[in-house]
């Protein structure tokens, strides 16, 4: 169900762009990985979803989620793949701003305080977006057991997670696309 080489090909065909870019981290780059081109594509989302379940097969967790809007399709895909495998799993989404009405929560979904959770991000550079999701889900009362990415750009994210005592895994690294990461 997970074909790593096919996922790499899809990134090359759909998501890897060259030029001058400013990343969410504020860093400048000569390439850009548009993770939404994969997570909003049927074959891409299927590969990512089954790949993440395989990557996390030895991790004890009850829910997976991350920052909305980037994590939204990934969470839905992983939940669907888990359902196909008869694996019970909940999802959650973390808002950038608390909802201004109702519960005024940052965290949405059936996840409960005390749950062991995995935080997902599509492309990890410094890990800033994932760390914001980590902070919000910790405030909510959950235990973050792992942070995962689809692609690790190898620009400090893993070190930032390690500094917080958070295990990190990624399906792919920038080196899988023939690009050498900068010295961090």
C-alpha cells in the first residue's frame, strides 16, 4: 500500500519547484516543496496515509493531528487508511486562533485530555508549525509521543524537536530528491 519510490516520483512531478522562495520559517530557499500538491491528490494522500501508519507502527498513540489547514487532508487520509486496516484512531486539528464562539478551543476533534497523540506536518523546515501544534495540544492536556513529517528539509526541525524531548520521524528527506541540505 505504501510505495516510497512512487511517492518520491509524485513529489518530483507535482510538488517540487525551483526558483527563489521565502518559506514559512522566513528562510530563503532555491526550491520549494508544496506538500498540498501531494496531500490534496488522491494517489498522493493514499501513499502518505499508509506510509505514515507504517512509519508509526511501533508507536503507542490514540490520535493524530496537526495545524489546520496543512494537516487537515493528511489527518483525514490517515483516519481513512486506519479504518481500512481496522485500526481504531482519532484525529484532531489545531486552530491558529481559538474559535471566537462555542467552546473557544484551539483543538478540535474527539481527542481527550490524557490521550497519547502524534503531531503531523507536511514539510518540516525548522519545525515551527508543528511545535505550535505541540504547544496547543499539550495545553489541552494530551501527551505528544511523536512528531512526524512527510518530508524533512533537514534545516533544524529535528534538532528543535529533540531539544523539546520529542521523537521525530519523516517519510522522506530532502536528500531523497537529490538535494543536499544546507549546513545548519
